[in-house]
C-alpha cells in the first residue's frame, strides 16, 4: 500500500495562502444548511430510536427505493432489471470499490482501467494485489480499439482479466465523457470477451448543458456492476454510496460488507432518505450544476488567457476536473515544489497511473474555490510552468 498523491498534498494545499486546485471536495456550502439542520433535528426528534440503531447489512429498504429513483434518471430502471432488492448500501462509493475487489480479485489478477484512472480505485486494486493495466483514452474517453487490443494482449500472455473499471461520464481525472456510440461498442467488446464491467458514476447528474446520459448499466441487464454515491448530489460527509449488482453477486457483497463494517450507518442513511423525501433536491441539484458550471467556465477562461504555448487541456461538460498536458519536457511531479512555492497546488498525473506514467500531466479541480481564486490559481500555475521552461532553457535543455 502506498500513500495517495492527493492525500500527501493536503498539508500544504490547505494553507490559506495556497490556491488549491488539487482535492475534489464538493461545494457543500451551496446547500441550504439551515434547512438541512432543521431536517436533521426533526429526524432525531421523530425517528431517533431507529436512526441511531443498527440496521441490516444490505442497507435500509426506504433508502434503496430512493436509490432506484435516482438511478432511473440515467435510465437504470425496472425495464433493465434494476430493483431495490439488488442494491447494497455502502459507506461511500469507496467502500463499494473495496467490496467488489474483495469479492472478485485474487492476487495476480488483471484489472483493466482507463489511463488515467481514479486514484482511489487504483489504491483498492493494488491493495488486493491485482495488476492494473491501463487502456488509453482520448478526448472522447476510453478508446474501444485500445480495449480490444489490451484484451488480446492479456489473452496471449495467459493473464486472467477480472473486470474493466471505468468512469464513463465526466471522468475523474480526465474530465471527458464517453459518447453513446462508444458506450455501445465497449459493452459489445466486453460481452464478446465475457468480461465484467465495473461502472463508477459519481458525477453523472452533474452535467452542465445536457440531460443525464444513459448509464452503461441502463443498456444491458447482465455483465455490469454499477456504483453510485450521494457525495456529489447531497453531501460527502454523510458517506453513503451504493452498488447495484446481480442477485448472486449481491449476496456475496452483503456478506463482505457485514464482515467489514457490520452494517452501514443508519443515521447517515436516514439523513439521505429525509433529504430526498422532504427537501427540493432537484432544485438543489440545478444549483449545484450552476455553481460547478460557473467554476468550470472560470478555469477554462483562465487557461485560455494564461497558459503558455504547448499546453493542452480537456474541456469538461460536467463534473469537477480538467486534465492538463504540459509542454514537452516538463514533469508535473518534479514541478510540485515550485508550484507550492508559488502558492498553487494541483495533483501530478503520476497519481492516476498504476505504472508511474503521467509525468507530463496534472489534474486541476475547480469544484471548491470561488471563480476569482480559480483564476488566480491558474495564473500562478502558468507562471510556474514558464519558470520551469526558462530553467530548462538556461541549462540548454530543449523544452
């Protein structure tokens, strides 16, 4: 087990003089906190005896029914076999990842994952002693031909691939979204290979310009395990996520969860249930979308205004992140001390690859700082990049 690149930055990134474009903390201050506080008070006053008690390992039925209503917004409904009976409530989507790894992975197994990929998932797979093999992405997400090639390579090498891990919508860290045509193609490739898909979808309801895209799981009944979370649509502090899995797999996940935590927090589950049944959450979702869209616009405008020639970046249509490629010859990890000295923080791209690549890349998170701080942070980052280029030129190294 190794330390997260993001966690290692928190100590310096949290200093008030540093503009942090590193961690992906949701902007929970956009919630009506007074109303949420009243909701919590009523919850304890009226239902405290149950909200403060144990519950079953699979999670509270009322919440699992709400989860199915939420998934239906992305096309995952009864027509494709979605049922509260096949939902397992977890302590955030991070525990969901860990449960899937415990059930499916043996030491030496291969997990295919996008390159780059979510750092928290990589940590889980590596802790399970699996080997992560990255499949390249472009501005439209996972490349189907690259997925086919990776499967052929693993078959020739006699390696056992357990599943494909993917974040198809508003990718973390890439900021890109898989179009419908590629979704169908990737599902077909995996079906032919008999390969399970693990679809992780934290940001699917946080698009800025379109209705929610149909999830991979909405297209087929079998072959996909779906992970979701309330961290982005309500609050990350409640730590409530879920897994939608086929019935036989669900039983194994529940047993693994009971061995791990006995049961998910009933207080957190009750809070989520109360929020989605008593408060105007769809209006609040639109507010979140507006807040993040404004900050996305701020980071893209600043990048256009300040970044030196040779720098490239993605243009997200939702979610929290921009993936930036530095000019040739620059190393995002080596550049971190200079960036911190210039009072700006980011996550170097190496944190999002299991094999240590990604040195020419970095992730910028725009979800938390206000627009004016984002602009200043990008200005400081651009100055840092220019200083690195000047340093290389001074020592006669072509940039």
